[in-house]
C-alpha cells in the first residue's frame, strides 16, 4: 500500500531563534513521506536564510514568500502549493516529537475520511509555564484523550492549531484557509465542528508548544478576547441557536455585556440574568437586568453562560442537570 504524503504548512516570521530546532524535529520524524511548505511572512531577521539552508540539505523542505500579509495569507499560500493527501500545520517556534507524523497518519489510515487526527500538547518555556497555560494544557489534553473536543468548543479553542491532521478532501469541505476570520485556528475548529469531522482520541503528547513573550498569540490584536467572542457568537447563532426558544444570557461582567451588545446590534431579543443585587433591576443597553428566579417563567430557554467563576459554574451545571437539560443543546458555556 502506498504511503500517503503529508503536507506540513508552516508560516514563519522572525523566528530565527527557534527555526533550527523546529526543522530538525521535522527531519527526525519516523514517518518519512512528508513535505514542508515554509512560507516567509516578511521576516526581518535571518529566518528565511535558515530555512533556505535546510532546503539544500533536504529536498522535502521548500520555502516561498507569502503571497499576501499575515498568517491567513501565508496558510493560503502554503495550501495552494501543497501536494499531500494529508494536511497538517506546524508553528515555526515549536518542536515535534519524532513519532508525531506516524501516530497521526496511523490514526487517519485506521479511521478513514471524516475524521480528524489530534495529539496532546505540552507547553515549555525557559521561564516556566504560567498557571493559565498549564490549566489550558490540562483542559485541552483531557478533551483530546477522549476525543470529546467539541463538547466545550464555546469555551476556548479545542483544536490545537499545530497539532491536527486531516484528509485534504475533508479540509477542503470545511473551507480550508479561505475565510479571513481571526483567530484563524478557532474559526477552523468551528468549521471542523460544523462539518462533523470526528475527533480521534489520542493519549500521547504529539506536540511541544513553546511559550515566550513575543509569541503571536500574546502580542497580536487578532487574539484579543473580543475576536474570540465574535467567533463564538457567530457560530452559536449559525449552528446551535434554536430561534423557537427564548435566549438567556447569564452574567453581567465584561463578556456578558459584550454578548448583550452584539445581540442588540443584530436585533436579537434576549433575557439577561445576574446575581448582583446592585445590578438587578437596572437598565443596561435598553435591557432590564433580572434575577435568576425569572427562569421559572421562561418556556424551554437556551442559555449562554458568561459567568467565569468556577464555583458558580459548578452550581450552574448542577442546576441544569437537575432540570434534565443538556450542555451544547440547552446551555453553552462561553467561558
């Protein structure tokens, strides 16, 4: 049986300090049938020179300049040049364990089209990992271990951008990298969800994710919280909203206010709840804040939860459970 070619799409910009380690980890893969489409996104350092050195040593590595500007254009450029039956991404500042490609190819070969190969991730940093990133890693790996990633997709990005692999025809059916919506990895995760690509459970770490101060997800405005909320609301209204049911927002913090403002702009009616006695009865954006007891008078509502406090979230989970309501049908945690 002919082994499928894996196309590794790898945008890079000013990552000269990390590129050598990244490319070496790719060349050491136990699965040998791959190509790297490395796309230079207007680097101002020696990044392109480093990649060009590797292209002379290994013909599977190819380097091109971005046809546009930014990571989405770079991904489009790479995708337009790729030849593989399987497609994956790689961040130019990260590292692959040697068995990564083999494990993901094996998963796709075993399960066939309509599936998404994933891997668990591990952050690393010279200064140590923050509590926030450690919790995100634990949460993401817990989902990937069971292949239940979509069950919490409205909380955060449930598909690690450099640690998935798909059949090219499946990626194409999802729109590949054509949409210009940031954060592009979160948007693609929702399109995987929309097209019902099944997440294959994975119990091993297949990607080492580097953290440092100038990392794109820390510095780019495209990864600010308002962009995430835009994507969440867009896909909720498109995929999971039942317009025959009342819509309820839980929480009047920044996220709750942002969601309320966006719904008002779209002329979508909603009931707004909170437990803050100083806000109950007040008018915010033309909507009167109400106590949670008003839920008893609503017939079969759908709820968006913007309450971030973990203890409060547990209480909310218990409330819905006692009512026999289900996550991702009756209620959706947006944080």
